[in-house]
């Protein structure tokens, strides 16, 4: 059975897409069959991390929404051959994504966003591709798409920054997650300055938020240099942040660090 993971943040700029693309890659490197679905219809970006062009990701989820693509499997683009040029990849990774075309973004924003039943579509994808993991990268904030993804998730990964807006927004996300009875929740506090007492913050979050794991990721300038032009764990396999990403992936799959 496919394990469904949803990533969420209350605000933009928390490093959610960096996290999700690296976690998906690590799971594929560990030998799993992984589907990554960029569900951010307003600003899809996961494809950029894999150095893909717009023509490389067609058909998109939008094409499926509008009935211009009959089969959800057609939107699943196999990244495995591309990644194997950079790393020994034991598993497989597919990406399905919303369209970055401005016309499509406006079309969605204007309210013509009717949906086929995505749960059924993703079930079909999971079964046909025999996925071990389906990772859904949602738009920031709690909109209909994010809540729909949460409702069918086994694990929630929440990213936030060390500020009041992040703290209060995350509390709202966790309340919604609890009401939807998402079984597992992990909190990732990202880009934390070295001057902050990391252990104290971790204990505070563990004491005040109903989550299984709290991971603190320090700020590293190397992340800024790589930006969204590649997968960090492939550029810096021995970096402390890569070790931290592996730790997070290991919370999802104990074999990731093997």
C-alpha cells in the first residue's frame, strides 16, 4: 500500500519545496518507488529543482483537470534516467506537477477550478506505478487543495521559520491535521540562525505541539548557492544539511540511511 505524505507550510518561503524534492530523491536513492505531486496550482516549482523545462512536464495536472488528458498516468514524468546520471539510484522517481503557464494559473484563479476526484486519480497512479510513497507538495496556507491532500495523508511534514507568524500558523495547521486524524506529523523548523539555542527550541516545540518529531535545520549559505537549480543532496552528499535531510527521510522510512 502506498504511504501518502503531504508537505505543508502556513506561509511561503519556508524551504518546503527544497525539503520535499530532496526527501523524494533520498527515498528513491534508498530503493523506493516514489511519486512526487506538485499540487501548488498558483506557483509550481518542484520541476525547476530537477532542471526541467516547461515542455518536459507536459501533460500537467491542469491538463488532467480540464479533461485534456484522460489518464493521470500520462502526467507522471519518469525522472529516474535523469537522476541516475548523477547518483546510483536504486528506486524510481516520478514527478507530476501543476502547470507554470500564466494562462493556466489565471484560469485556476478565476474559479474555473473544477476537480475530478483526485483521491481516485492518485490511487490509480499509486497502483499502476506500484508506488511505495506518494509525496504531495501543496501550496502554502490552508486552501481546499491542501485540506483535500491532508484528508488522505498518512504523514504530514510541516515546515516553518522561527518567527511568530510561523508559530501561530503552524498551530492552526496542526489543529486541522488533528481534526482530519492524520496519523503521523513531523515538524521542520528551517533556516534557524546559529545564535538561537537549538536544543531549547526543540524542547519547546516538542512540549507545545502535538507532533512526533521536531527537526531543526540551521541556516547554511550553501543552500542559497544551490537555490532551486538542483537537488542539494546530490550537490553536497557529505554536507551536514544532507545528513539532516537523511534523518528526516529516515523518520518516514527506517531504511533510508542504509
